[in-house]
C-alpha cells in the first residue's frame, strides 16, 4: 500500500512545532513541594493553577517555602517575598543558593521583593506585578512562588476576598502560569472565617495548612487536585531531617536508625541553661548555651520551638517567680519545648506544681551532670501533653500553705489537713499523713518533743494512743527520709506501729478516725507546755522531766497545769501486747511487736468512755536557775 507523500511545508512546520512544544514542556516543569516522603499527588503543582498553603511564621514554613524555592530557582521560576532584598538573599544563601554568584540560578529564574501599595487593592497590585514579570523576564507557563501573600488579600471582607481569589485564578488559567501562595491566615480560629475561605479558594487547585499540634507540625490538606482526581482530608505528621533540616513525613516508627525519626524542630539539639543551675560544675558540654539566670534563659528561649531550657531552683529562689517562668515558657514556645528544673542544694517538694505548669522534668538535688545530660537526651523527640492552667496563680494557690508548723491541737489539725488536701486536688499535689502508735511506756509529750517540724505546712498532733503527722507536698516514697530528718530519736524507740496515707481518700478516712477519737475523748492541748519547755537558742537541749505526781511541791516557780491521761502514768505490759492480735491497717516498726487490741484498745473503737484526765501541776525551775 502506497503511503501518501507529505507536503514539505507541512513537514517543516511540524519540525518547528516539536522543538517549541519540547521547550514549553521543559519550561513548564515544576519542582514539587519540598517535603520528603510526601506522596506525589499531594505535592505536585499544575500548569495555570493556584495552590495556597496557610502557615504562620515558623521553622516549618521557612523550610517548606525556601527549600522549595531554592530547588525551583535551578530552573525557570520566579520567587517573590514581602521580605527586603537583603533578607531574601541571606535566606536563600542559607538554603544553598548564592544569588550574588554568577550562574547560581537558571538564566530564566527571577527573585524579587514585593510589597503592597497603600490605598490600592492588594490582589490587583499582585496580579499587575505577575503580569509585568511574565511579559518581561519570566519563562512562559512557569511557576511563581510567593511568600507573605496574606498582605495582598482582604481577609476581613468576605465579598472582596472571594472576588480577589477568582481574579487570581482567572489570570493564571489565561496565561498558563502557576502560583503557589504561602500566607499567614489572620483569624484562622474564628468560625466566620471558614465560609469565606471556602469561597475564596473554590477555583484553586489545592489548599493545605502547616499546623502545629501538640508540639509537632502536620501537613493538613483540605483538597489537592492531581490530574483528574481531587484528594482531600489528608493529615500527615512532619519532622525535620537531622542532617539538613528539610521537612520530612514522619512514619511514626524507627525503620533503620534513630536518626531517621527526625527532629520536632531544627533547634531541638539546642540547650539553654541558667548559670545557677550549673554553678558547681567544673566542665560543661560545649554545645550548652549558659546564660546569667532564669530570667535570661526566658529571654534567650523567646523564639525557641523544640530546644531544652534548664532552670535553677535553689534556697534563695522564689517559688512564685519560678512558677511564672515555667508557665510563660510553655505558653510562649509551645509543647515541643523541653523545660527542666534542677534543684540546687534544696529539695523543692513541688514537683507536681512544676509539671502541671509546663515543666517536663524536675531533676533532684545531688544528681550528677552526666545524669543530667542523660535526662536531656531522653527528652528529645517528646512533646508536653498535660493540660495547662490558664493562670499559673491558680495552680500556685493550691500549694500555698498556712504559717503553721509543728504541733497544733487535734481539732485544728483536722481543719488544716482537710483544707490542704482540698487545695491540692487542683494539681494533684501529693501529701502524706502518718498515724504513729506510741509505745506503751512513751508519753505523748516525749514523742512530741522528739519531732521538730520546721517547714511551714508540716504539722502534727496527739490524740488517743497515737501521734498524727502531716507532711505537705510530700510523696509517700519520701516519707521515710522526711521522718528521719524531723524526729530526733529513732522511730523504733517511740512507736510500735504506723499507718501511712498518701492519697486524698485514705487521708480523709484517717481524719474521720481522728475525729471519732476527738469526739470520744477530747485530747489535751500540749502547745503551752511545749512552748515553755522549748530549749533556749544556743542552749543545750533540756532533759525530759520525769512524770510528775498528781500534786507536786511548790518551789517558787510558776505552776503550769497539764492534763495527764491514765495511759501516760500506767504503761502496759509489752509482752502481753506482743501476744495479742494485730490491729488492721497498722504496720509494725522493725524489731518491735505489732500494735494490738490488748495493748491499745483505744486505737480500734473504744467500747467504753475513758477515764477523765487528772489535773497535775508540773513545777518548773525559775528562769534564773537555768
């Protein structure tokens, strides 16, 4: 079969058309969005189409736009920004493109600074600039990348916003130029903005948002056109590459190495530490940034995203100021920031307060620097997830205690403990209440004198056959160490059993038991006797006086009336106590018999009213003879 001969003119026209089509195809090639691991259908930019990405100022927005722009400038593309020329050049240089060097970009690549004109419609100014660039220097059907595009649209006028979006989409379709808008959305959280946005971007080819949620950035796609299909409602977690800080889609698992997990933000390896927190260290990690104090650390971390800030808490540190610093840092920098409080010489005992106000960890005193470094490393990649109080003063009020410390009357003890436990519920502050069953031969006053509570909020009282002590803002596991500090004598010499309570429910139940004992027989008030028999400042501790008889002979010294209960002058047989049945809820101290019904019937529920206490007079020496 003979083929028809081709017209030479037709052949020449076709030969000329093919190079032109090939040229246009090369010129219209577009670099995808610079997010490693993003599916191609969610990163492609089409010819003659508008795509918009809503993003507030952040490392993620900088990485997305400027990495995309730097790659695009190696081909025919135009990059516009509302930054000044020097800032644009410095930013591109940081991403590998030196615009001052010859042949650093494609010969049809353009970089311009663009600002809106006062009194002019912003979208019209933007379209005029695009058209001028398209006519003078931009390659045909090439892509425009615009940072700071929010400055050219009227976000607060819904009708004007819809009109501006339609005008831009129409210009792009007519001239076959693509436009990528990166804009910070004013009032993004307002409900009335959403309907206007839907109409504004109705003719666009894609709309997505860089959103930071719980400290991690996400690529939230509203819709994205890819060929003939439209994808929507996509959410992908993002991380930063540990090597070059490019955005990458986080798979959520470790595939080959820990480095592949990426960073929450490029500054995640930065550590800002208050000088007071490392004042006693001889050598510090060279990468740590040491600042003068906690206030300076707050200033240095003002723009941090995922860095680590180490604050100091020492004997001279104001708890309220520290609480304000922690709370401010968390609200100011977001949930990816790591906040560490390091104790310096003193135990804070308010770890729960700091954790509820935004701290990730409280490092106990005497922790070595190497252990602190390990803690800093262990926090990398984590985000703060606790609910935050709107006002730190509300949480601080939960740990504010009265000025009382040491012995208080039994009735007042119940009131103070109930109030402290109720305040602590706000931030789940731990408290400890301990019921200590006295040895049969030990009097209440002897045990009270052996306990020296100096910290405000720590109180004690005596009732029935026991001492009751309350440690404010103390964990149950720390009760042993606290008891060893406040008691001058070993507990085994004074008590034969104990009952510990470390939660609000059990403390409330123990307070009910104490209230029943008070109702059954009002205990004596030892406050006056303890105050007058307290050792003078600088003097040796006074010896415990023997139990006084019912009536003592006067020696000219003042008489102090003291109520002595029958058990204080009538100790029971400890051998009989050892053979008796233990009471529930009481733990024996090491080497001593278990508290029993026979030894201490009042600790259960008294079957009959106790004998009325006898009034005695204790002779005291004259002040001059001490």
